[in-house]
């Protein structure tokens, strides 16, 4: 019997075109993926990859296995969906992954609703950035993920995943109240050239948005403070350090020493839910998607104005 995890590694290489990109998508190291492929080659007694520069080309034997992996995954997903559907209500364990501001902004309320409504549904939540959460959905470690992609930094989803947009989330420039630009009505990227930035580190989508935005101005942002959590970024702002860009979703009321100023053009990110296409018939998946849509529509922005389904538009 072939090992499904090894088949998944091969399938990821087929989808992403290289060992390194497959490793990122799966949340593994390139060495771990290479070991999985080596073991699979020994199992099937055939060469599966032809290394070409930084990429990898699948052999005819490998493509046969990728097709088989797709079929096996689809059969298992359909069987699970049919079993749950026969019970008539959402049942079993479902793992939902979401990025931090989504967890705060609306996902926690959705999970609470599901827990209270469906006694036989065991909904679990894991906080992950979009790249890691989509990898977990692909591998079957998570069932649904709430993800985002910035307008100039798109998130590329594997073909095996389905997605449904929830809405748009706009971000603002956030500065110490005593900053010379804090009194402006709006700001542009050119206004912020030469500022010291607070941002997440390389690899994070917010970091990529920032570097791409300033590349269009022919400059690189001076990221003086690499801080992952938004609340920690606000603490640095309150101490008078740097400037940053913060989305409105999940943002708590800012302290008195910090001010948010709209940016033009307004940076925004599309928030979506994604899941494996074969799992769509599962009542549990449908229930989670419905709950996410309801609580996105009920989300609030920092001033407490009731949501309309687009937290960035208020």
C-alpha cells in the first residue's frame, strides 16, 4: 500500500513546480520533501523526478501516481461527506484555520455559534498565516481556512482548493499622535518615504505588500522594527517609535497616543474562505462556511459601527 503522505509530497511538486516551493506549500523543509520522494521512489521502484536547475520535472511514472493520489483523495472525501450527509446534521471533527486578525474580528464568534448550535460537531481552531493554513488544508490537516491576499500581493491557491470571498478589509497608516504627519486627512506612499517602519518580517504577506508598494516609488522601506503581532506593533507606536499599516479587521480601539490616517490609494486585502473541493458536500464544511459569512457581515470596525459585510468600507 502506497503511503498517502508521500503521494501528497509528489502532488505538491506537481502543483508548484519545484521541491522548494512544494516544501513551502506543505509547511515542510525541502530536505523532508526530498526524503519523502526518495522513499516513494524506492517503494515503486521507479524514478519520479528529473531535476532541472532549480525546478523538477515529473516522469511519466510520477504523473500516474499524482493522478492516483487525486482519485484516492477524492474517493475518501466523498465517502466522508456521504457518511455525514446521511446523518442529516454537521458531525465529527472539523479543523478551521484563520489568521490572527480574522480570529479576533469574526472567527471566534463563528466558532462559538457552531459550538452552541451543533452538539455533534467538534470544531477546532488553529491560528495560522494564509500560506501555512492553505498548506494544512491541502494536506488534510485543516478542513477550512480563512485567508487573505493584498491587492498587490495575491495568494495563489492550489487547484485542489475551492474558495469563496467574504469581503474586503482596508488598512490605514498608523502613527504616534505626535508624528508630524498624524494631523493629515490622508497620506500617500510618497509622503512616507524615509520613515522608520514597524512591520512583520520577510515572508509575511504584510511585509511583501510594504516592499512592493515602495518599489513602485523606486524606494525600499526602512523596516527598523520587525514585529509579528499587531498589538505589539501598537505598543511600539504608543512609545513613539516608527509608523506602520494596520488592517481594520480585528483592530482594537487605538490608545490615545496613536492615530490612524487613511492612505490613498487605500491598501486593501480580500478575505476569503477556502476548502478542499471534494469536501464541499460535508454538512460540517457547509455549516462553517455559512457561519463565517454571517459573522463577517456582523463584524465591526474600531469605532464600533455595525458591519455591512465590508469592514474596510466604513
